[in-house]
């Protein structure tokens, strides 16, 4: 890049990839494990493929990606890998059958062939990494294209965890686990739900984390006033940098009316062969209960505001053209935005766009194509903007304003209500009690026996799993509520039983073994982090 | 966060173990905790153990049943609260059976501490247990200007507008919400409709307005058969996996036109083979 003119500013893309830890070895077939399998097929593998191809083609690109500890745990888990392999093979089989079924249906045959090709590509990539795609993402990080950041260990919502030790454990277990997967310490973190309150930055500094991300008003309502709005990072009193979210780019992608993913040419999520095709034909690809559900092959486009039976057939070529057009539009808007910002700022601005990774592919089927077109266009078609990682930006601008950001989250209404309302507030008294008890145990048992140490570590796992913000979130949004309530309850009850057994020095080996087998997250966990 | 919007449960028959049900109703302690929900609202939860309640009854005798439980909310902004130095306070009467409450604090950018106590018949407040202190999320542009990072007011305002100051809290961006909105939109445009195909989740409303008389029909073709269990079978040149007993079954869509379906089986040692060709034609006549 030497000899080139400095860009007017930077675009910093953050994709937050996260799923709660769902792994049920005790059942041969478990519905909620689909969250992972669908995300691998539709998001993680397509993104990995696109990034690898960009790198291969010599396209300059940078992006930041959270791979949360719970997601990394699942992606590196042998049982889930094997189950996914079987799942993917079945899907490929269905796609092959579909190519055949539709060969005389010109309106669907191209789409069927597209699925066959995409799924076979996915399988090739999956096999290339022997089922552990973390290796692929790690390589992209080692080559400098990607900055992988960590997250709270189980996506715990820090401002609502009142015990300092519980917050600290979410962070220190996460950074240790990152080391295990990626071979070095993480430089930055995504706070679960971007939930922040003053002084959490001190805990981040303790873990030697150098940056994190905030919703726009976390920066805009900071004190003193933020000199550059959200277009430059700030330093918290602890010295950790905070990058604020740009709302313009958020709207361009997320807005239900005007956002890209709602375009009529894009694939309709809700019209799926799992419902449309003859039952006997589709049954082998459904869960063992035989209930019709989405299987992932969809032949219709959004079309417009019409009922499902009025949707028109999907046209892969139109959709691809539209993704390219939207990428061009997005880039043009960034150029204009950054040119203008550069004219009123005395430094190069950085525009931070933060999205759930699973938006790209799972929900917005053409999202990965959009990113592919976008990075290529940014590389070949203009010189105003460049993509960048937080670490790189902080190297260019090591001096930043020191402010105290405001408590905030990226959830509805901007604060904590999504995770604290009538549907889920009952969990906090139990979570807090369990945290308090975990601290008590960790302090009491500084020289445990082997079995006690295992039980103490398992108690920490159960507490962490209960703390996933996902459960409170699901209770609010109203789908799969029962599962979320049950997970919260099960982990808390497991914790309480372990607590009693440890304190009374009556550990039941079978009980402990069974929990270690089922809830195996963080194999290298050390409960003593709670003693601090 | 969870991306799936499908709902429904799998019936889990295997290995189900009876697990202890329900979370503890109480932990046998007297405790009050407050959490901020947003800049204005606090969530409080508490527990009063039996011993404490007994002592209160003993202490106040007949006055106990004439007393009311209340939360006293102290404004403790920027002070080290000692119970008597609050800037101000207000009381919230609570239901005696409640163990949690949402409190509207009415003022922003403050710090709060709460006592749970009894309001005695003479109006005096008797505190039972004190909460933690919460500093509420601060809202609004800070009045404090950093001299080292000075900027003209006009330019600052411009940057604030560009940063999206007017959009704060007005919309959320999460996949689940987006997907739900889209689904609700589809449902909204789908009702009433009498044309929904029965296998969709959308059922036409009963008694919906009468539409024109209609008919829909289509054809599919099933090809089935069997051969030696270890034979290699191809249909239209593509390999087909045989079931364990050597049988096979395939479905095709059958539009108008002529379709050739050659079926070929070869023995495992490739020495023998058989071939059958179906020629299928369909022609629609509407009337």
C-alpha cells in the first residue's frame, strides 16, 4: 500500500458471531442444536469461503469478527462436528434429489442447482478443515485479514451481574479460552449485547483487552463530550478504547422497510420445502418427530408484500445482481459519508458498522455475496475509503480523548429492558445467589481434593451456562421460551446441588460425571477465578 | 442471540430423567437488591426471612398488621450514603405479598439506594433492609467540555447529528425482531385469503369472503422397482442408492411435455446389465 494516497477515512466492519451453548449428547436428535447447524451451513462456511477467496485473489480487506467462547466451544466439539457432518450429508442428498425433481421445472431448476453447488462447496470446506472451521478463521487472522475478538464467556450480561467476581470470571475465562483456540491473547472484546456500565472497562483492562464496542449513545452521552462523535474511538478512564456504532450503516442494513435484506429479488425465508413438499418425500430430512419445519431449501423470492402462496420463484441471477447493486450503493454512501466527515474532522474518521454475523446468510441469504461484492468493489473501484481493524486504527491514532462512556446496550430502547422485564426478571435473584455461593466456595476451597476440584469447576460451568443472556432474551422475544426457562433452571439447580454436595463433603460421583459429560464447556476452566 | 424463529418442541422420549423441579422459593435470608433497567426505572427484588418477620411482629405487636410495607428510594447522587444524608427520598407502597417491584425514579442522571421497610400506623418509616446503590445510565449530551479536545459548537453539533443523535433508542436492530416483523407482515397481508395452500402454516380464515370458484391440480410421477441388492442402479444416468432390500423409489415433478426415464441396473461384477426406458408424456387440456 506504500506510495498510495492516504484514504479519507476508514470503514470498520464488525460481525458478531454467537450462539448459546446448546449440546445434548443425552438425546440422539435435538431440535435446538439446529441453531448451530443452520448457522454453519448458511453463515459460517459461506463467510469463510468468501474471505479465503478474497485473500487468494489478492483483494485488500479487513474485518473484525467475534467468535464467542460458547460458539468456539461448539465449533471445536467432536460430537457436534460429527452430528453436523451427518446433517450436511443429508442436506446434500436432498439437494441432489431436488435437482432431479425440478429438472423439468425451469422456474425452479436453476435454484435447485444453486443449492447443490453451494452445499457441495460447503462440504468441501468443512472437509478441508476436518470439521473444525475455527482453524480456517484462525488462519485468516494469522494472515492479518481478520481480527477475531472474544466475548463474555457465555455471553453473560455484565451490568446485571452485580458481583464483581462474576463479571471478572466471564472475562478471564473468555480470554483464557481464546488462547486455547487462537494461540494468543485476544486484543479486543465484544461485550455481550454491547451492555456496558462505567467501571466494566477496568475489568477489561485487567484482562489486557485493548478495545471494545459500544452502541452509539454509549459514546454520545459520554462525559466529557466526545470530540468526534462516534467517528473516532475514545479511551475509557482505564485506558481501554471504545469504538461507537455508526447508526447510518446500521439502518441501511437493518431497517425493515428500507434495508437491503427486504428487497423483492432476495430469497424469501419463510417459504421452505420443509412445508411445501410432499410429506413422504421430505420426511427423511425432518427431525425424528416428523413435524414439518424449515429444512433450508427455499425456492421463492420475497416478491413484495404478498402472502406466501403469492411469492414468485427465486432467480439466483437476479438476486446476485441485486447484491452487487446494493454493495455498490453501500460503498457509494460510505465514500460520501467519509468524505464529508473528513472535511469537518482533523483526522481520518472511522465508521464502525456492527452486525450479527448470522444476519448474513441465515436471514439475508445473499448477505455473504453482498460482502464479497463490497470488499472487491472497495478494493478495485475507489480510493476514498479503506477497511481497517481496531488494532490498526489505534496504531495510526494512538492518542485519543479520555471520556467516561454512558451505560447502554444495543438492545431495543438502548438499555437493559430486553433482559430485565416481567418475562425474565425472576432469574436474577437466583443468578445472583449462585454467584455469591460460587465466590463462597472458591474462597473456602483453596486446597481441594481432585474430586472437589472437579465439582468446583463444574459448579462454575453450571453458573456460567445459566448466565447466558440468550435465555433472558428468548423469554422476552417469545419463541422457544420453554427451552430457555428450562436451561436457566437446570443449570441453576445443578449448581445448587453441587454447592450442597461440595459444602457437605458428599459429592455424588455419578451426578458429577454426568454433568461433566453433558455440560462440558470450557475444559480448562479454573474455578479459582471466583476467589478474587 | 438466537436466530431461529421456528417454534415447537420435539417429544423427548429417550433417557428422560426426573429432575428436581422449580427454583428455590426462598434462600432464607433478608436481602434487597436493585438493578437499573433504563435511565428512569429501577427493578428491585427482595426476600425477608421468617425470623425477621417474626421479630417484626413481636416488636410492633398489633401495630404490625396495621403497618404497610414500602420501599423508600433515596437520591444518593455523588454522596457516601449513611442513611441520613440523602438529597431527597420518596416512598413506594408495595403489596405485602410482592417480592419485586419496578420503580419509576422520575429523575435522570441520579444514583439511588432503597430501603425496604414498614410504614407504621403513626406514619414513621421503620427500615428493615437496605439495598446496593445504583448509578443510573446517564442520558443527554454531557455539559462538560474537554479543553484538550476543544471543538466549535457548530461543528460539534454537526458531528452529533451525523452520529445519529436523533435515532437513539428509536429502533433496535436485531435479527429476531426483524424476522418477526417480516413474518407478521406476511400474516397481515395473507388474511383473509382463501387461496392459501393447505400445507402452509397460514390457514385461510373461516367464513372469509367468497372468491371465484377455483381448481388447482398438478401431477407427479413415482418411479419404483427393485433389483439385486448389490447392483448399481442409474436412473437418467444418475446413480441411485438402493435400499437394503434392493428396492428403490423416486418422485419426479411431471409437467406438460415428454420425458424419457431410462433405468439401468448393472451387477456388482459389472458383467450383467438390464435396462428399462419409460417414455412419459403429459398434456393439460383446460376447459
